[in-house]
C-alpha cells in the first residue's frame, strides 16, 4: 500500500519490516521500523507528542518516561528527515 503525504513529495510503502519512505523532491529515502511508522501515523492524523506517547504505552506496554524519551528522539529524527 502506498501513502502520499505533504502533497505529493513524500511516498510511503508498507513492507513486512515497516515502511519505506521516499522524498520524491530530494530522492532521499528511509526505512521506518514499526514504532517509527506508528508514531508517524499518529502525527499525520493531527496527534501530538503526548498522543504518540499514549499510543506507545498502549501498544508496547512501556512506562511513560521511556515512551516520552522514545517519542522525543523519534520526533527529532522525523523532523530532520522532513517528515514531522
């Protein structure tokens, strides 16, 4: 399944190992693991960092502090990639 985000510049394709994300404008691509894909989905649907933290707690059954640290680091990486 392919998703397009941010207009038509970003394409996402699901694989059995997560997603592959392509920035068609720059030609750069990344592989997102399951947790990065989950967080990106939350962000793309208007969710906040706290919404992503809550989702991580629900899905991965981790404590709030660990989830918050993970989302903070992930948000920074996604921003650096131009995805969040």
